[in-house]
C-alpha cells in the first residue's frame, strides 16, 4: 500500500466488554506500508482472558490477512444486523468461511479483543476491522463509465454505509451527460482532472470498455489518484505507488465452472461432458 491513512484517536471508540479503560493507553502502531494504524497488542492463539498485558505487534499486516479482513467485516455486519453482541472465534470463522486458528491469527495483527468464555465484542471488532481497512473516514470515489455496470455501481446504496461516497460519474457519451445516477449527475469525462482535484478523489473506478481503459487509467494517475478498481477486461500498466484491484467476472465464472466440473467428476466418476470425451477419443 502506498497511501498513508490517518485514523481517529480513541476518544470516539466503542467500549470493549471485559477490558479496562487503561487498555487504550497501551496503544501501539502497526505499519502497513507507509500507513500507520493505531492498534493495541497481539492476540495469542487462544482468545484473551481479558487480564493479560497487551503486547505490540512488531511487523506489518500480511497481504493475505488484509484480503480476508473485508470477509470478516461482512460476517460481522451480518451478525450485528441480527442483534448478536458477542461471537466466539469458531462461530465467526464459520460465518467467514475460514478455520478458527487462521481467524485468530489474522485478528492478532489488530490486537487482543477476544475474551475467553465470551468471545469477541461484535460492535468493537467491526470498528477495529473498519479502522484497519481505512473505512472510518469517507472516501470520495469517481466512476468513469456510465454504461450498464457504471450505472449499477452508482445506484448501489451500500457504499455510503461502508465508508465510500460517489463524488462523480463520468462518461464520454453526450446522451448520458446530465442524467441522474444515484446521488450524482453524470458529467463529461473531460472534467475528470478538475473533479479529482476539487473533490479530493482517492479512488477511481474504471467501468469502460477494454480499449479505453488504459487511457482512462493514465488520466486518473496523472490527476493524482493512486487507488484504482478496474472492471475492464485487461491488465492495466501503472507506475509504482499506484494500487490496482481487478474485478473480472468471467474469470470468477470460469473458476466456478472448474469446481462444478470437479464435483461432477467426483460424484459420477466421469467428465462433465461425456459427449466431448467420446469425440476426443475417436
């Protein structure tokens, strides 16, 4: 990660079940690339008994752990919506689709929040995971491309509650310019640089055809955007210090097809398409 995230202090943090207020005074810092995240000490492999002294975690959060934190957060939101106040590590791990040892190790990079015999405070853990991911602030986002995908993203209401604000949707099609999408009006892509500068855009979403994606990416980077979510079907070339996440639905479907074929083979003891097999053997 190349960007530094400044996190709020402990003044507005939710209370932690079974912990003394002095625990916040023991806060250490965890380095994620250039970012500094305030956090408390390290979990052991077992849930903490609430009495042990917190110990600072000396290294950065592994990339694999960062990739799983949003999954934990989604599971925690589901639990919170159901009114669950505390959750055991094995229950949270099952909800997130990982084993409990891996979950406890991942959460150890954030600090010691579990209480033996009680579990994790759901509300506080939501805050801690959100803080580690940088979601305790409102990130302005620009979407480039007002086609079917861009419109779907702009109209999705879940971004605001998760720490993201759609600042603008841009398109080169004059017939789209001026239309209302979600909470914004579509503007012409020629305004990209001005919008990034005036709105302090931190994240750019590319939802244009593959042929135009690299040019859009270059403009976003030149304007100062260092975090890009790419839906176009190609690998973007970016300079060092720019983070790109690629979303390719066709690849995800192909992976699902592989697993479906494997399950079919295991179940029936044959390939998923016997006709194709017989033609190949002729």
